[in-house]
C-alpha cells in the first residue's frame, strides 16, 4: 500500500507496532512462562496518513471469509449484563440525537443493539455475515439477514437509521461500504458509526499493548478528523460527534498466576486512567459519530 485508502495521500508516519526482535522476545517470554507459542504473530506496524490522519495496518490483514463462520459474538454470562447495558446506553444516545423509526444494525454480532432498539420503539433489524450469530438472533425472534452489506441486498431508502458499531476497521475499502449504507437511508436519515480512536489517551499510553489494534483483523484505525473526512466524502453531514471510552473492567491480579501479573497490572492501569479520565487532556479510545443524509 503506497497511498492512503481514504484520501489518496502518499505520506505516512509510524504510530506503533512490533518489529522482528520484539516478536521473537515476546514468543521467548511465552515459552519461558510455559505458555503456548502464538501462531500468526508476526511483525506489524500502524502508520498514519499525514493528510486525513486515518491510520493503516502494515502489512494489511488477509481478506478471507473468517467472519462467516466465526462465533465471536458469544458473550460469557458474567459479561452479558455489562454489554446489554452498553447497548441500551447507545440506543438512548441515538434517541436523544433525534433518531427514530426503522433501524438497520450492520454487523450486529450479539444483536444486543437490535434488542435495545426494539425496546426503545424502533423497527429494528440487522445484517451479519456470521452464520452462528444469525442463527442465535433468529432463535430470539429477531428480524435479521445473513450476508455482507452491498448494493441491492436491501431496498434503497428504506431505513431512517443505519448503525455500524466497530465494523469499518474490518474492511479494506470503507468508502464503498459507506456508499452502500447511504443508499439504504431515507432522505434525512442518519448513519451512526462507533469506532475505536487510536489518538485516545490509552493508545498513546499503552502503545503496541493497546488491545484494540488487532493487526490480524483491523485494516484501518480511525481518528475523529479522519472519520469526519470519510463521512463527508460520501456526501453526509456530520450532526454530532463524541469521544467516549471502551469498556475496561478491574481485574484482581492476586487471583491469577504470577506470570500474568505484569499484563494484568498494565490492564488495571488502563482502567484507572479511564475511570479518573487522567490525561492532558484526556481523550477516550472510542468515537461515536452521527451523520445525516440531506
């Protein structure tokens, strides 16, 4: 990749990553601690475009069909209530921002947003490539479609709101995906994107240890200016944008093996930063942007 996939600029800066020697040291540390060797753990970098500020994984992930059979949407019972609360808060945010009527959740995963939207009075449905996720949603009586979002898969102009929560980073060409979403919006309809913010305080603090880089799956890493640039390039008007934080919960390191203490203490440091909003200034590691069709 020699040019930015969003704006076409050809100048980048290195943000973070792991080199060959860092990967070797990491695997050696795992072997010393008696942990299995990680497969697919090679060197990687994140480089930011100097024009639009969106960042990209080098080398990019391998585009395959991993999402069609993946059951990553499944949540442990201990986590379910927390994610259900987060879905309810997200839908409440949409309602306060003026969204109503028919809603499409693209890449709905656990389908908790669809359930929360139905409870808030939306006529909600979803589309998702994961076959296990679709089966789970249908068993709960939800109106969902299996597959990827593309032109012609749903009637044009049929939705008042289209939601994509942590979807864009998984596609090599987010511009075309957003164009397909815009075609589904009725006049005056809203597109809501929730994405990680690589310029947040925690990514800056943790560097390559920030869990949301995920170089094996994430093509693109967004900033607020970069996401605005992308949204405006498909003809939408930014209506509302907020920087929030991803879920970070305390972990009691004393209940874990000693070999896991360093990583757990780093995790709890991230929780402390999030809960105290410590930073100069503090910036959350998640973005919520609402755009409107003319």
